[in-house]
């Protein structure tokens, strides 16, 4: 159901999922009119969040999570924010429009009754888990892409193009730094969500808690993979810098040899350039200049 410009809704017996993509003032006003959300939470939906968080209220939870987004044209990893309002029988997702996985999942549930029966017949926490699970799955191809870039750098470092590799190495290092900053708080934020005990608003069953624990474990795996990538690219940067230094030293060795070889001629030229023509040997001879 499309209620207005960017507000879409899927309603089942137990869950009402409202999805808003790239919210503007009209969409925030819709939330303001239909729900009693804190004004600061609504403001966070428009502004760029600095960090993930979980805020507890009497009737709902407000969750912010940031996921990496790969800008293919620029080869840069940036942040994509998704905000969640979780109540007794509803889940509201507010996306900045960068993460297509969430939009695709919503479209699948809207079009397929099988998908709705599978993911939207229990409660909002179950639907929230599936969303977070899919968003985490979307992280691993980006990690694989970074791994491929590192493999390419490893191959090309010794191909005689060290200067070109400086830019590629710094690009990968920047993406790893951005990646680490984005996923740094995932583990602690999901743990806070697991520890929430709000009967009638958000409460995880023992079975569902195990699923959320798996999200924490995968967050650890992602972080450890990034640690390995960080150490690897640092090692390759040191190797590339060593090769550049070696080539520079080799060039300096050649220049030094040339300088030493012309040093005697320079010395002779300096001596015969003195203003002492009366007593200077050879100079006054008939072939002095050529000698």
C-alpha cells in the first residue's frame, strides 16, 4: 500500500511494516501525525547520524544502524543509514536511499504472499532480524571485493609499476578505514538490542535470542576480516615503499657514478680557469685551447 509520496506499507495480521525511502518534510510530518515519536528521533531520520544507537521509550524502540555502501563509479565505501521504529505490532524503516537490499526485500514482501507468510506472521522482532540478517549478508561481497583489490595489488607490486600502485594502495586503505568506522559499533549495538526487556514493546524469545546472537557473531567475523585486510594492505604498502626506495637508491647510485667520473675533468677545468695566464702551462702553447 502506498499512502503518500515515499511512504509504503505492508500490513499483515501481526505486523505492520512501513517503509520510507529518502524522507523529506512530508514523510516526517506523516510520522509526526500518526505516531507519538520523540522529536529528536524524527530529526535523526533526516540528519546524518554520527553513530549507531538504541533508545528505549515507553511505547517503542528507536534504533539506528549504519551499513557500508559501495559507490562503484568512485570506488569508495561510504555510510548508508537506516533508522528503525519498533513497536508492539509495527516496524518502521527509514532509509537514506543508498542501501538497495532493504528496498528489494520490501518489494519482495509486497509482491509475494509467500514472503509475507514467512517473514511477517510472527512479530516485529522476527522481521527486524531478517532485515538485519540480509543487510549483514550484503557486507560480505564488499569484503570480497576488497580482498580481490588486495590480491591485484599483491600481483602488480612486483610488475614495475610501483608509483601507480601508491594510489591504488591508498584507495584500498581508505575503504578499509571507512569500513571499520562504519561497522565498529555493530556488535555492541546489537547486544544492547538483545538485552532490551520491554514487555509489550520489544522482547526476544529464547529461540529468537539465539538468532540475534548469530548477528553478533557475524559482526565479530566482519571485524576480524577487516583486521586481516588492514594488516595485509599495510604490509603491501611497506613492500611497495621499499621497492620505490630501492629504485630511487639505484638511480642515485648511477648519478653518483656519473658525478664521480666527471669530477677529474671538472677539477682540471677549474684549475685552467684561474686568472694566472702568465705562468699557466700549456695555455700559451699553439694548441693550448684544444689540449
